[in-house]
C-alpha cells in the first residue's frame, strides 16, 4: 500500500483558495511542493486540476477525481470516480500526495498517514477552506519557521504531521 500524504498551504484562518487560485504567492512553498511531489502520484479534484495553469503537473502521475468522466483519451492524467479507484491506480506508487481541493482533503483526512502543511501566517478572504484538523490524531514531527522576505510576502512555517497510531 502506498503512503498517503496530504499536502497543502493553509492560512491561519484555514483559507486555501479564492476564485480558483491560491490567495497568496509564496515561491518557497511552490518550490517545496515541487520537491516533495515530483516522482510521485498527485491526487486532486476536478476543480483543482482545472486551476493548474499549465495542465497536468510534470514528472508526476496525475489522478483527477471526478464523478463525470470525460470522453476519449486524457493527455497526461488519469481519471477516477472515487478515492478507492484512485488508490487502485496508485497501487505501485511509493507515495500518493492529496493536493486538493476542499472536498478531497475532507475525504482524505481520516485515511492519510502524513500531512505536509505550509502554514501561511496571515488571514485571507477565501471561498475554499481546509478542513479543521483534529490535532489529537496527529503528531508534529518537523517544523521550519520563516519570516517574510523579498520573495515571500508572508511569514510561513513548513510543518509535517504523522498520524498517531
């Protein structure tokens, strides 16, 4: 079985998106996302997939959850109509990253082994939010805190959580 990890950038008020985009621009978070997910499967909902500026993410097995399957051949990604189907497509993958959106995060919260959260230390107006985390179920195993700088306009923290057994 693959290791299942949630990866997300989350504001202090749990905002994760607005108008099909991230509410912020943090190059350090984008770089970390790429480093962690490259070479692995990424699983996302249809709206998250449609929000990707350049289509399927390169060097990753892209799996899109959708109740309505598109017709014909999909270029650079696979479709699944349930988490179970998606995980079957990933059975040979070492790690599967859940990359959004809100509904997919909610469905995955009870089965994920790890969470890689970039906490963006600010509040944002948003129309999409990360599900509330029950910290009784998670152990923080690493944390790196960063101040805002020339390229990253908000302070942020890279935090990894592991599910308690």
